[in-house]
C-alpha cells in the first residue's frame, strides 16, 4: 500500500499559487456536485465574521477520519491538500474501498484569518511579500489552540465559533484519526503523532525524501517536546507546556490559549497527526555535524536576539499605544505574542545555565536558532506594521503613529536585508507530503 501512496504523493500536478477562501469553497463544492453518489457537503458552523464553514464527507466505510486545514490561517498548504485529497477519494473507488473510511474534509476552518493572509498568496512569494502581509491570530483566537482547558488552576473557556464547529464535528464522528494540516517557513518536514509505530515513522520520513525534500531532525519547537524518530515528534499537550513553564520558573498564566484539537479528540481514542511542511527547504535542518560552539552558547545567543527583537517591538508599541484607536486583529496578535517572545528569550537563557547544555551544538540546532529569530522578526514586525498602517489608513496618522511606523519600517528593512531567502519549494511537493502522510497514517491506524 505504501508504494501506491508514494506514487500518489509524487503525482500531484503542478500548482501555481495558494488558494484563497473563495477558491477553496468553489473547488470543494464542485467535487460534491460532480460526485453526489459518494459525497455530501455540509455546513458545520459559522466564522466570527459570519462566513459559512464547510465540510465535505466522502463516504467509504464505518471508520471516520477528520482532516482540517487552516487551523492556523497563515498556513495555506493544507487548503490545497484538502481539495486534492477530496478529489482523489471521490474519484478513486479502489483507494476509497481499500482505506475503508468515511472522510470529513474541512478545507478552511478559519476563513476570516485566511483572508487577511491572501495578499501574499499571489506569486511570486518573497520573504518581504510574505512578512508585510502576514497574519497569525493571537493564541486565544487560534482554532487549533482554543479548546476548553483546565489544569493546575489555569482555565480557558473562551471557545471560538470555529472551534465549536470543529468540536461538534469531532463529537458527531468520533474519528479514528484527526489530521491537522500545518506548515512552517524554513528547513525540513516534520510531524506530530500521538500514536506511532516504527513502520509508520519510517514511511513518514520517506515521503519527503522521495520528493527531494529534507527532514527537520533538529530540536523541536519547544524543549519539552519528545522526538520519537527522525522528524517525528510526539504530539504534546497544553498540560505539558504548563509544567515546562513552571519548571523554568515562568508563570503559566502568561499562556493565553487553551487545549489543542488533538487533546479534545483524544476522549474518543482518536489518533492525531499534524504534518508540518516548510515553504523554503534547507538541508541544514537535517545536518548533525558538530560545531565549534556549545549548545549553551547557542541558547544564550538566541535568547539575547529574541529579547532584543522583543524590546524593539515593545518600544514601538509603547510609543504609539496612547493614540491607537482600532483593536485590529494585527494589534491583538502583536500584544499577545510579545509576552510569548519574552518568555522564549527567558526560557533559552534558563536552559543555557543547565549542565546538560554544555555540549557541542550541531548544524541543525544552529539553523533552528537562526531561522527562529528570523521568523519572529518577519512575522511579528510585519503584523505591528500592519496595525500601525491600519490607523494611518483610517486617517489617524498622528505624529506618534507615523513616527512609530517609520521607525519600525526602517528596522524591518534591515531585518529583511539580513534574512536569508532560499528558493521556494514547488507547492505540489508540499501537498504531496501532506497527502501521503494522511493516507499512510490512516492505513497504519486502521490496521
């Protein structure tokens, strides 16, 4: 079966651009219209701004799989994957019957946020076009991290309408597998799994390698996340994150989000897969050559750069705050993420002081460090620029706001000049990896 899955992953046709909300809705609707005998299009809810949320059901067996795209609206590869998967399952009777599953495919669970990113979906995609039109919601406004949560006195119940829709879909289907489609920016492919086997781990690693893409085998997105195989990490929980923050002396109350979709679905025995693919590949993500610098020194370097980035953004925000009149999504996100950046800097400096950090760093760790700093600058600097530009656009261009915008624009231009800009990966390869990972995991979990 995996040989066929690999062929399907490699056979994804060329894709010229990311798909926006309207295109995704149109394409998923066309699949439902063209295959009425095996598909069903259902509205599962509404967004905060009133947009319908759609799920395409492809009937194929008693076990259920839920596939969700745009859980983070700055990650549009999953939208392309969702319509590719839906079309494949609707058209390929043999594949659908062999898998023996009924599929529930949500091509865009956060249309409001996705529309705010659409300006950079048009090619050519550059780091500047991406950063200046970037939007990632504040943690408590993310579908992926706004499920109910209560742990050690920390409580979250500000569940979003989009999250309620996804909760309802999970409750109704009690899926054997939940696939959350993600993508990052630089480096290699990696996965989060709640239920792994050696065979599945090997298959997931083989998919990107077969398409000429590197794996991300360096450190995880956070130090407490367990790597269970090359490029495969165990899916983590909000409880684990809180415990890690307590261990480092950081107040978990600074964490403003809730639990994840995978944690919510676990009550039904649901396995969880998140597939993370980058826009820009870099072989250093899988290079474990030792460096002439200790891991502790690398952590200190990253912590200091992150702290400096935070100070720059906090300074601009403080200088303009009194004149700000629009609680735009960009402002809410900036205000929410700056404490996270400060905590990340504090965490790195605290970990650097631990004895186990006194070892040689490797190339993959250096790459993760430098790309993380670059990502923070490009993402959060871009969102604050958008927040200030929004004020100017409505005629609130006070001297403080215009001055803050100009100062940040100058720093941002320097950050862009210092950033590395590798060649983008063909979108068909990214879709192929996600498509193959979904099919391989569904096969393994269903056995």
